[in-house]
């Protein structure tokens, strides 16, 4: 599920209102996320059949999307962005103007419950059953349930993220220039430095590759790629997205939080000592800061930002897409397999379960997940809640049949678990999956699947390819 393979990420978002600033520096004030405190996560969670799941959906955190923002593009010219699109279940590129900008439950924590006192839930926890036992049957009820899911995920799996900083500034550090990214393929490239947070002391660079425009004013859908650098060579295999007409933004994920035992002294963590988040949350939160900028850039179609990542970076994409409703399409690769069907404890030794993950790296998930080692059925959530939280926005998971880290059968259960939420919101076709032969990682087949899905549903180019084909049982042991 979470191997050592690394890859890029995509993100889709809505727009802020903007006002320009001078000198090549753009200020982007993201809305502060907030939600009411929820009761204790495990207080009355009930079990359900394995066909339940969820992802960030039509409602969401009560975050304000109104903001004053300016930005620069190319050689430092001022950029403005228009108003935010309204959320609908019918168009994958539409996003919620009042949605969360990745602050989770704004750091609010429920009273802790000891793992031994949590109920045993052998099946996949139902995303459509409220904590008080009420069944969710309407989109309005789902908005409330959505907040419960976010609170539980932060309390038990991921730790608590800070709210959006609201003070992001973008400065052009490398002016626009034409580069060759692969044989016969050129792009316009520039680098921006994003600064934000307490005292504006946090920062990272963002590389932006856009297709060579055929006419003035062209706007492009964009793929955000988590990678190791941001120079003009950082696009890597994501050049296949550029060849299809997508812009690519590169973000150096290790600058957001080190993938190492010294994580606490790196990235964003020291500026937010009162929050119990770790790497996956920091990488997801950083992706949303990239979105804060991209929704203001005049070369980007702010309603068509996608996110994809491979292996551990797929976990950041799952979380960012779940919490940040500006992300129109989430496409994790080689990640997201359900814990209840994985590892030695729950999966007959196939894939990685909670025990294997926390034994390998305790700094990926939040501080409470290790308490569920060898006690997976007491976890009040599971990985199907992340795609469920994405509904009705677009989501596709790409996995392989012989992934040594992510059991294929467990990935299928994540997909099936999320499906009822998409059905409730009338967005069945916005949830997809693709399996290929082979082992852990990302291949050209994965790229083709997620870009075909994006072309068909995000760009609405049409097509007949099916993204709901579950492999035969003998291929997903």
C-alpha cells in the first residue's frame, strides 16, 4: 500500500476574487477553515456491510472562500482570478465556493477514547450512518456526516492540521522561458516562491510548466506533482500530461515535511507546535497551499486542478482531495487499500496493514494510529472514507494486481466502500478505478488511465472507456 516508490500529484480547485499587487509578488489570502467541534469519534460508531465509503463531498467545512489575492505570472505581471464556481454533482470540474481549503476540522480535537473502549467494527465503517445511528439519505444530511468523518479521521488516523494560513505570497524567482521537456515537446516554464504562515516564515518553491499557448489568454487544467525539485527538469514522467494539454506544477514534498525520523524539526511542524499532525497531513496541507496560488494564476483554469501521487505520496493526495473541496480530481496511484483487508492481521499477509505501516514509519500517519496495531477492527474509520469525502468530485484510484504493499482485493474494497456516497449524490460515474498487471509503482498504463478519466469527465471530451471494471476474484486474492 505504501511502498518506497515516489511520484507526482495532481489537484483541481475553484477560484478566489483577487486584487493585484506590485513588484512581482502576489498575496493570496485563503479562507480560514473551521467546523464545529464534534462528539468523541468512537462514541457510537456502528458497523455496516463492506459496501460503504466516502470522500469530501458536496458540503463541507464552513470555510470562507472570499479572499483578497494577487498573483504574478511569467515575468512578474499581475494576475487576477474570477469568482468561485458553485458545487454540483453533475460536473467534475465544479467546486464548492464555500468549501474547505484543507484545514480539516481546524485542529479541533474530540475527547480521547482509549482504543480498548472503542467498539469492534469488523466490517467497513459505514460512511452513511451518523454517530447517533441516523441513516444519511439526503445531500444535506451528508454535509453533516462529512464533518463527522473529517473529525474522526483527524482524531484517530492523521492528526489535526492547522487552518489555512490566509497570508500566502507568491514571488517569481525564475522568469518565464521556453524549455524542452521531452523529445519534440516544449513548455513555458517559470518558478515561484510561496511564503506564508506565522510571521510568513514558511515557504517552498513551485515550478510551473504550461503548454505553449496557441492564443493569448489560454487557460490550462493543471496537474500538481509532488517531486524532489522544482527546476526545469523536475517535470519527469508528468510530461505525458503536458503532451495532452495539461499544465504541470512541481512541489518538493520533502520541503513540506521530511520523510525521515527527524520530521518534527523540518517543514511546517515547528511553526505549529500545538497541532499533532505528521508527514501525510503536512504534504496534503502543502498541496493546498500550492492550490492557494494556482487558483489565482492567469494561465490556469482554476476549476480544473488535479492531484495524483504514487505510494506514500498517494496518501497525501487521498487526504488533500478529501479535505480540500477545491480539488476537482484526485488520482492516487498504488495507495488507498483498506486496512481491514490488509497485512498479516487482516489480509492473510497480503499487502501492508496498520501493523506493518507503523512498524516501518510512525511519522507518516498521526500519533494515534500506532495504538491500533493488532487491533484494526477498533479503528472507527478506514481508507474508503477518503474517496467518499471527495464525492461528488472526481476520483480515480489506479492499482496493480501484484502490488506487494497494497493488496488488490483491499483496494477494491476501498472503491466499493466509497460507492454508496457517490450514488447518494448522483455522481456514480465520478468514481473510478483501474487495475493493471504488475507490481508496485506507476507505469504508462496508469498515466493513460488517469488522463483518459480526466479527459472524459473533467474536460468532458466524451468517450466510452469504462472505469468501473472490477477484476475477477481469482486475480485479486
